C-alpha cells in the first residue's frame, strides 16, 4: 500500500520530502515521476510526518491518520522569541490549588499537545493515567506517606529526608500532592533490560509548559514518583495495565496565586568547543 499521496497538481518536484525523510525511503522525483515510497520500503516508515510537515506546496499527505493532518498559514502559530521566553520563564511549580475540578476538555487539550512530543524513532510509547477523583489523589498521598514511614528508620538514602516530610504531614500539612485536585501519571512499556523514562519526561514537560496557557497550574510529584517505584500497595492502587510502568507524575489544578514576576536562576554554564 502506498505510504504517501502526492497531489500532482501541487507538487513541484523540489524533493524536500525525500531530503527530510529520516529513514530515506522516499524516491526522489524525476522528470517523469513524482516522489514515491517503494512497496519494499513501506514498513520502514516511522510515520514522523516530516515529509508532509516540510512540504512547502502542501502537496503530500502521509497515509496515516490523513484526516488529522493540520495545515496552517506560513506564520500561523509563530511566537516571537521574546514572548516565548517570557512565557516559559513564567512557568512555576504551583503548590496551592483551588478545589475546583479542571474541566475534562481542558485536560484532553493539554494531553493533545503532548502527543507531539519527541520520541525515539517516533515510537510514541507514552500513555497517561489521569487520577481525576480528588479522593483518589488523597489516597495516593496517604500511600506515599505510608511508604515514607516504612523507610524512615532504615538505611534507605532518603530516610532522613522523609522524616521532615512526615513531620509536616503529622502537623496537618499536605506536602505530597499539596491538596491538588488531580494527578497525572505518564506510563511507558516495562522493559526488562533497561529503564529509560526520557520520552515520558519529555511528554510530561509538554504538559507542564502547555498548562498555563490553559489556565492550569502544575507541579512535578517527585515524592509520589519515588513511592510508586518503591511501594507495591501504591502501584496496586494505580492498577496500570499489564506491562506498563509509571515514569513520572504531576499534580495539577487551578492555581490560587498568579505569577507576577520571574525569579532569579543561576547563570547559564556552558562549554563551547
Ligand atoms: C523531578 C521533579 C520532582 C519534583 N517533585 C516535587 C514534589 O514532590 N513536590 C513539590 O512541591 N515540588 C516538586 N518539584 C518542583 C521543584 O521543587 C521546583 O521545580 C523547583 O523548586 C523550582 O521551582 P519552579 O519549578 O517554580 O521553577 C519537583 C520538580 C522536579 C523537576
């Protein structure tokens, strides 16, 4: 089955599609022929869509979810670098949340953005678990505390650190999920030989960056993540499908406070060669 469709009225045979194809499977156009993928190469396509994304003529459609193709005008979606820099620098970890639930369509919108995150070989291994129910978020915080108590007086490298968190919890604070109404988990396939959460972290970072534009506040849930890794009762509670493991987690909800300035950070340290 053909992998790419060429609109012959639009194609000018510039061969950009063949040049940008990462797997180099597009045969270049000739005087007599338009670009094509030979049948023997179809399986090598990783469906990254670069051939259609870089086609200036909009002449090419990938034979993969063709209805999802999004066309845009040349400058559409372009953000001035200064605006983007401020938008990104304004992102803050949010630790005070309204109890008002986030509209599910907004959550879908944020996850939709994350579909476009980079992944090795365009493998798109990341899937999501949204803990929408606030009582379940509370239960996850409790299980995380249970895990902390189980390592508190052991040789675990975090034993001293969890004592601080436990004393906060015991004094009535909620330092685990910070009373966020929802939790988001990115999960990936379990690999026996290695564990590489990079693609989940990249996808979650997309959510983290996109969230403020949806009016949503986020904070990476590192304690929950540690507990997921170390405490089976918590993994059982999450009940992921067989063969999937949590790679990272994030609390989210509507923020109580607005960011009004950008805090200081260390200067960039860079080695140029
Ligand atoms: C992997 C990771 C885990 C984190 N875990 C927590 C957490 O469990 N609780 C929390 O309040 N903040 C957590 N944070 C937020 C950091 O404390 C925060 O990013 C840092 O203080 C800088 O603040 P900013 O994100 O507003 O720039 C985490 C951040 C990262 C990247």
